[in-house]
C-alpha cells in the first residue's frame, strides 16, 4: 500500500518538465501531493517523491518511515520507524544516501548523510549510521560500527523477500545430508 | 510571557524560511507542514485552558473543548504527533517531519527544532526534562527523566539523553556523550 502510494507520486514526478515550477505543471504537482498524502494516511510515512525505489523492495506496512534517498536497490527490506535522509544544514539540493541491493534495514534506524550502503549489507535495529557501509557487512550500534563482514543476510530476508536471492539459502546449522 | 498571537506568529515565521509573513504564505505553510498543524492545535488547547479562569468565556468553552479534542485525535491518528498540555512549549517551535513524536510533562524553550520519532518526557512521570532556548533535537531522540538541557545545545540523532547537557554542547550516542563542548547549531537550524 505504502509502496503503491509512492509509485503514484514518483510516476507523476517523472512526468514533470525540468523547470519544476512552470505554470502548466499545477495538476502534476497536485497529483504528487495526493500520492504523498496517501502515504501519510495509509502508513504515517513521508517518502520523498524523487526517491528511486526499484522493484521487489519491501517497506514495512507498520509505517512511520521518513525516507529521502537517492536510490533504493531491489530486494531491500526496510522495517518500521526508519529514517533515511540528508544531513541537517547540508544546504539546497543536499546529497542523500544510496541504498544498494538486498539490504536488510532493521527497525528504528537513522541513516543520514552523503553515504552509500553496499549490496547485501545488514543494518541492525536502532543503528545510527552516517558512514559508508561495504557490501555484505553487518553494522550496528549508536554510533554505528562494523560488527561483521561477509555476512549473508538471505536468511533474514527470506520471510519478507519478494525477489529470490541469487544464491539459494542454506541454513548453516542444518545437518548436511550426504 | 508572550501573548498567544505573538507565539503563533513566531511559530509561523519559523516555517517560512526567512520570508515575510503574509496570509497566503501562512495558509500554504499550515497546509504543508503537519508539525505546524499540531502546534496550532496545541496552542488552541492552551487558549482553552486559560479560558477556564475567565468566566465570560465559559458559554463557548464546551464547543471549543470538543473541537480541540477532535483535532487532537485526528492529529494523533493521522500524523502520530502528541503534544500534551502537560508540556510547555515555547514560541517558535519547529517540527518538520511527523511520526512518533510525544512531548509530555516538560518545558521546552523558544526556537527549538524537534525531529520525528522524538520522545520528550513521559506521560506518567510528572517530573520531566527542562529544555533551553534554541535547542536542536535530532531524529529518534529520547529525553526522559528530570534532566536539564542548556541553551543552544544540539542533540544528535538517535541519542538517549539521561543526564544534563551543558549550554551549546553537541551530544551523540546511547547513552548520550558530549562530543563537542562548544558547537554552533545556527547552521543546522531551519531558517526563520
């Protein structure tokens, strides 16, 4: 539902001409406003309409998301009460975070600044993140630090994933059948 | 103590980004910012509470109380902003995003900025925090207990404040630690 509301506002945003405030665009800007208001009503969420969200992204329907990102890659799972945005006081047209593919973002995270989160990274709940994250790393804590590297989060994403992971998930604790 | 129309004027000016206040800009700001709507409803509740001590307002008071309660309920369900009347919020407050804001049993000074997911004070604990003027409070901050925060302090995102913060300090982390003892937050405050 939340993603559908964002798709609506993003679709009309993509139709806007380069001169945003041109007089003929009042209908388009009104439709963008309608999409963002739907996100508010459905999930108490505020998603910036220029954010590019790829297919297969799962946004928590519990909501309270505040998202302003450059791009969110496919297969990413974002839980509730997550804030993604630019750094305060970054000026006009500030740089926003870029989230890679197959990232798992836990609840209550705050992610801000001109950063990039690598593919397959895992961000634990209640992390305050303002630095680049390498691919397949696990970050957590406040302030954030890298807890583990080369972690496969396919198991975490399994229950919610709408895009099947490239590698088949094999739980490490399962007995090998030979 | 400012009169209530000066307080509301200061609230509007905070949201206009340095532009002069006009009726058209005020309308567009009130439609655009959920935080401003919540603040206006909160100020209306303050007026209703003050009218309790003025008997010539009593005939309209039940209607005003009904409007206030309906407005508070809709703000809470639509945006998740709860500004309780047990909190004293100073003039020129700025709430830019919405969701999970709860302010109760505390004193907030003038020209403060409050971000989303912030909890200041508890509904059940009567002795809450005291926050000075010009404090910038980041996202997902929890300020609980009888702590005092000095003027011009900056509370970083996601921090849990459990002890006093001196003036103009920048605190970060869980539990909050002083990162810079003298930090100027005029660059990150919204203009106005």
